[in-house]
């Protein structure tokens, strides 16, 4: 009996070792998260790609284009050292899929994208940085980014429709987005805002990760609704007030970890943002970045914009 037991233990150990080795052999170097740049019609469009295992032999993923939310990749196909995948259109014009092909060169991915308009464009991707997280951050002096008088310290991304009225920063109609001149690494942000019924805006952290501002009172929690990190993180609950009322966000971003407090309630607590969201200024995740306010989706007003940077 003892010998049979020992034999079973040895057999089980060998099976586990074989299973572990088999799984390890299946890890593909293209797996991971990648910061992409697509060269399209004279522009460098920031995008993002994730490739990972599903089960024992299938590669799947997620993709973020220069606009829209993160969308799933049903299968990343491998063939003779090359990989490919297809994405149905989301907000893009045209009704054909976006088709990607690529290869690995060193620690970069390079390839082509066949766009929904039938044109082919080149892209390149570098492995996304891990972004260090500090459990015991030290905070510096709060910085008022808006002086309540004019647009000093801010720049419109195009023809400017932003105004300052009665100490408030306003975009009375859809138009250009607004970017801070100062850039930040890790920080705490206090922000007060107000929107009319049906409007839509957002605040981009480091210019790359959008926290949604939407008229969502009474809506179910969603990553594309009020206080969600667009396309990635869903708030625990929707605590939006009625349109026309002043509301508050208190947001902490350290590395990739974000906490969102909306109107005094913590709705996202120390969650990891996987990658850039649609509409990001760039895909250089390892660098400091500005705040930017979305002004192209509808009227919005801001006040009391205060950033407290982390001291390293």
C-alpha cells in the first residue's frame, strides 16, 4: 500500500511538472500590454494593445484606438511568426473591420492596420511600463490650476470656445478640448463641475486616462457612465446629482492605481488602469502628463481645480 501511495505521489508530481512546463512553453513573447502609435494621414495616433492567454492555446486581447472605448479581441492568430487580429468598427466611419498584422522586432511590435476606409497604415508599439506604486505617498503643496480670472495656464486644442465668467471656467458649446500647461506624475485632484441636461465631458489624468463626466443620474454603473474610467473601470455606484447642480470629484492617481471619490462617495478604490483610454493625448505612459478637459461633447463648467502632486 505504501509503495502504491509513493508511486501515485511521484506520478502526480511528474504530471504537475509536465503541465507547468507545457504552460510555460506556450507563453508567447507578444503577450502583455503595449503602447501603440498609428501613423495615419499625417498624424501620430495614440492607441493601446493587450494580448494574453485564454485557456491553453488561444490568444485573445483588448484594443484601444485613438477614439472610442476598449474593445475585445476575440482571437489573435499566429502564423509563421506573424500575428493578426480584426476589430469591428465602433465609432469609425465605414462598415468593414479594422484588420491588424504584426511581427515582433526586438522588444517592439510593428505592423500594418487596414482601416475601415480600405486604406493601410503603419503602426509601432512598445511594451507598456509597469509604473511604480507608492503605498505611503508624501504630498506636496496644493496647486490651483485655475485662477478664476482668465485662461492662464491652459491651452485650447484648436479654435477656443472656453471662457471665464464669474470665476468659473466654461465651455458654453461643443468645441475644442482644454489642456493644462503644467504636467504631473502622481497627484491628487480636486475638481468641481456642472453640466446641463444630456451633456457629456471628462477629465483626462496625465492626458491619457479619462474619468467620465456625464448626465447619468439614475443610471446603472458602467465604465462609460459618470465617474467610470472610460472603457476600463466601473464605479461601485452612480452618485451623480441632477443636471445643473455643482458636483465634485476627488481623484488620486499613483502609478496606474486610481481612486475616485464622487460627491463624497468612494466609487473606485485603488484600482489599476490597464492602459490609455480613447482620446488620449499620447501613449507615453511612462512620462508625466497634463490634465485635459473634454470640450467636444457638450457644454461644461469647472471651478476649484486643485492638484496636489506627490513628492518623491
